[in-house]
């Protein structure tokens, strides 16, 4: 009998490593499950909206029976990332922990986010897209409108770039 329980292989906030690890696992024909997670240490007692404080991240889990092979794939991905950073002349390796600082502007007013760049029935997709925008330094907000479709809004000056990112993710 095989062990079908899921084991956490990797957790971090680097979308490049997240994508590279998925590709490596596919190459090795290792089935995996991924999800988006938030670090709750982001300051929910703050006066700023929670979606600006919670640090986005990703998790990849594999079957416990595949964990050893998946760990080898992760080691390979991490070694390639370190090689790339060394060859680019980076003196300090990128910190992939969920504690890393966001590159969002701190002087923006969420009420400025009036340009809708996405709407849909799945709030989780809106949160995923908001995370992708944050990774690209674009602040956004999901208006709290009970009974309505989920919407994702950005500042008018960021709308063009945000729509392009959303289009790349959704394929629409």
C-alpha cells in the first residue's frame, strides 16, 4: 500500500521559484498540489486594509511516497536559482521566506483604486490576481460589495499594466 498523504515540499513567495519547481516536478512526472497562502503575521491589527498587510506566498505539496524524488527536484531548482544569482553579480541571495518586504508604495490611498481590471464569481481568483499585481509592485483592492461579483480595482495610472498582467494570467 502506498502512502497517499500530502507532504509540504516548499513554501515561499518567489513566483519564479514557484513556477520553476512546478516545471521540474512535471518533468519528473511527480503529481503535486499547489495553493496560494498568506502569512497572517502581516499586521491584522493595523489600520491598513488586510490585503495590503498579508504577505502572499505559495505552497507546493506532494504525496509522501514521492517526497524524496520531489526534494531532489527542489534541490535542483534552488541550485539553478543560486547559480543565476551568482552569475548576475548579486552579492546576497534572494530571501524567499514569506517575511520578505513587499515592493508596494506605502503612500497610496486605497480609495484611489477606482479602475476595475477584473471581475468574476470566484473571489479566490480575485485574491490570486491581487497577489500577482502585488508581486509586480501594483497596489489593488477588492471592494467589499456583498451580493455582487468580485471585483479587482487599481489606481487609474496602473490600469493598463494591471490589465496586461491579468490578461496573461487569465488568458482573456
